[in-house]
């Protein structure tokens, strides 16, 4: 069985060593970084399967590291934060993080989340490959077109940059065009059955999709809310 490489990004040397020790005990190969600049370097050279990322870092903060990683590749990210305010967690998810753990946390909880995110990432790759074979091309709704083969989105004549979760969410809604999809269905399909989170994650990503794809995000023409239930895509 191929060894899975993880990257731990934490400026607190004691916590970084504890995290790395426990992850290695579980059989993972672990890379370590104490600041944001080194983290970006190791992502590019070490190609980790998952990044455990502290938000409060020197040189480059965790949110900026998350933004850079997601702009270059689809590496899953679990954020570590000592803050309890919802806004910090939401911003991290908006940047493309897959999950978060708020301190204090137990090592058992973190290991469970690592395994869940890795399983989900593997399932998403298989599902995307299957979708590309079945759909063989594009989804079109109004002036929005998804090229599933090239993993790109076009609005009119303009290419729109989406992070991986935004792309999966839009693909799922457009593949079920006109159908009302509950938030729970979206969470299961896009984030996976073992995702540890709530429907707020879906709302955040829908808001960001509207800002990128709708002419007037406050009065969307395609990405519609069905109050009290969920969302649908109208062509």
C-alpha cells in the first residue's frame, strides 16, 4: 500500500511535533512547515495528499496559504484555528478549505477528520471520472457553460475561475437543472456522507457562486434559493 504524505503547517513547535508524531503512528508520511512560505514550497515539491493548516502563521497567514494552494491545485485542507468566531471558519471555507478543527481538539477527532477528508477526496476523483465519461462534454444553462473535460466554467464569453468545491457544487446543480435540491442532499453529494459540518457551508459557497456568475447576485437568474428547503439551477 502506497504511503500517504501529509503536510502539517504549524508555527508552535511543540504542537507541530505532537501532530506529526501521532500522524506518523497512524502510518502517514509527514512533512512539516513552521510558516506560510515554507508551506507553499512543500506543497509544490512534496505534493501532499492533505494539508493540516494553522490559520495564525508568520510570513504568510493561513488564509493566504489556503488561497495560493487552491489556486494551483486541488489539495484538501483542514484548518486549525484557536479562534471561535464563525467568520474565521467561514472565510477559510470560502477560500477552499475542506474542513476545520477549533482548538482545543482531541487527537482522535483530528485523526477522524483526516481520514474522512482523504476518503472523500478519493471518492470525488472517482465520481468526477465517472461523470466525465457519462456526460462526455458540457453542461449549458442560459449563458453559463461547464466544460467537464477541461474543468472550466464560461459565462457568456468570459472564463470564470472557481475553486474545486464551487465547481463541484455548480456541476451538481446544473446536472439536475430545474430540480430543487435540499441543502442536505448537496452536502452528501458534494462534501460527502462523512463530512463533519452543517448546511451553512452550502450557503457560503452558493453566495460566492452568485457573486462570480450572476449579473446581479442579489437577484439571481440561475442560482435560485427555494426558501426553507434548498437550491436549484434555472436555465
